C-alpha cells in the first residue's frame, strides 16, 4: 500500500471509532484512549512547563513527553499563550491556554478558560549563588549547622548521576535545609534556582494547608459534613462523609488511582474532565466512610471545590493560596493552576521552585509557625501526622508517614509529601531537616525515596 492509502485507512478507522466507541476492538480503543489522554497531557505540560516555567521545549518533548514522541504533534504559540496538540492526523485535538494568573488550563469542549486575577509578581530576596549556606527563615540558628560536607556532596552526586540509561533518574533539583539554613542545593543543566517545577501529588499537602487556613478563617469545620452538590439528596449516604474523612482519604468513595492505565479515573480526570471535582464527586460509595483507606486524587479535588464554595467568591478563592500561604512564606514562584471550570487542581498542579517547596516543608517542620508567627491552626501539623485508620500507619491527612516496612532507613518521626515521577518533600523533625528532590523519573526503579533520604540525612549531624 502507498503512504497515502495507509493514511486513508487510519483516518477512516479512527472516524468509525469515534462514532461507534462502545463497539471498538481493543487495539483501536486503546489507540483512541491514548490519543485523547496524550494530546491533553502534552498540551497542558508544554503550556505550563514552557510558557509559565520557562523550560526548554525540546527538553520537555524528549523527557516529559517521550512516550508520545512521533505519535502526537504539538504547536507552541508563545505570543498567544497557548499550546495545541493533535493525534491521528488531526482527528483528536487538545488545547491549553495560559491565563492571567500565569498558570495554564486546558480548554475542554470549547469551554472558556477561567481568568484568575493577575497579581504583581513578588520579588524574591533569595541569593543567586548556590554554593554557600544561607538562612531560609529569620528564626534560623545563629550559625549554619556543622555537617559532613564531603558526605553530603557525595549524596548529591549520587542523586544526579545517571547509572542506567534504561532507568534514568533525571533529578532536576535538590535542596537540603537544616536548622533553618539551606546547607546544600544543586540543579540539573538548564534548571535555575528560581524555576518552578511541578510537584504532582505533593500538591495534596499544599491543599491540606489551604484547608487548615480556611478552618482558621471560619470558612470550614473539620467535623461537619461539607456541602457537595452531587450529594444533595437527603437519602444519599455520601452526605455523611466529613471533611476529615476526605483529608484522610477514607471517605469510602470509589476512585481508580492509576497512572499506568490511560482510562483510569485519575488519568481521565486530569486530562479530559472540565470539572474534575464534579467527576470525582459523582463516584458512588465503595466502602463505608471512615473505615477503609484508599489513596485518591479525586478526593483532593473535591476538597478544592468545597473550599471554593465555602469562600463563595471566585476572585477571593483564586487569590486564597497566594495571599494566605504563598506570600506569607515568600514562595514567590508558586502557582496553583485551575481546571477548565475554575476549580484549583489541588491534587496535582502546584508548581514551585525547589527553594519554595523547602519553605513549605519548613512551615510543617515548625508546626505551622513561620518566622515567629503561627500561620496554620494550632495542632494542624499534628493532624497531618496522625495516622489514618486503614492506612497501616502509612498515611496521615494528605501527608505520608514513614513506617518501618517502606521507609526502614528513615527516622521514625519523618513524614513526607510525594508526587509522580519521584517528587519528594521529606521532613525529619528529629534532625531539624527538610529535603526536597524534584525530577522527571519515568520508571520507579530510577529513584528510591528511602535510599535518597537516608543518604542525605546521614550526612547531617
């Protein structure tokens, strides 16, 4: 067959697929699913990574979007602030648009893009050099801590060294803090200290902080069932789900959390749903609330929309993360993006520099206190670190807890925010330390959080 004939066959097959989706043969169904998820993911990542964060587009195509190379075509419009992606000869298309708040949102089914208010960018006072210790907080010790600098340097070397081309690490940034001092930091080629990098599910711990701040402001009550439109029927058993159960991910709601299955609830929510919280809140109960722990990104996005409804003013809601959390901490690079409906994607879409992720970690290390001011409610960090029923003591409230089985080399009091492809914010209270690792590790064997954390902490005295 000629090349044009093959093209005709593929287009015809794809056209039939869209009109008879329920009866697709598995290979073709998988092709359509891949095209839908892949175009959406590609457009969104390039928009945020290139137009907002300033990353090299060729690097993102070869690393972040390597799985779709040759299958998905992309076009970046720097002037218009938009990215288009297409597959199957243009039959499947996706678009992401930069909004005034600097982040990007997907445009789904032609819906207008939400326009969070544009704020004047705060000016960072961080040093430009990365070779000498510097205080992250005003409450830092008078002098930087004594460390085994040689051992710490070797630990960072190992974190960035590529040992196996089949399982790349692709570490992009590491920041180590002890006693309030940044004692070590390192960045991959092309990654600047002020460059925001995606935290993926580390964003969930940001959401925990935002809910705590909303409780402090009187917008929410931890023990009262929140108002969720999809559960408005008085006979709906989901009305009994509490805010605390949502934070602890033992709400009982069904949700398939899988990054490996392109048609999972997680992938569909993040790539194809205009209103992510509505999609997650529409799921039925799979278990009795409060009994069974089940990790769910959908749960976090329900919380994000609960916060939106509680504030009941979109301009204030969109400003809430910046005004209540990011600015008080000096997180000048941090951005929390919205979905196409305008709800903050608290499960996955916080971007911040490694230094700013370290600031957030320092807040939790210091029990919610920042520079002598109690920012989070009293005992809110204790709430995060209290093990959730059903999690086998491995999960608190939107934070991971170290347990002997999975983190046998880490201090027993340590806890962490973690994300897809090896994002890690590790807090070790017994060593007064915060460790940040950001990267793009495509396969789990490429990065081991236990080994990395233990390697770095062993160099601290």
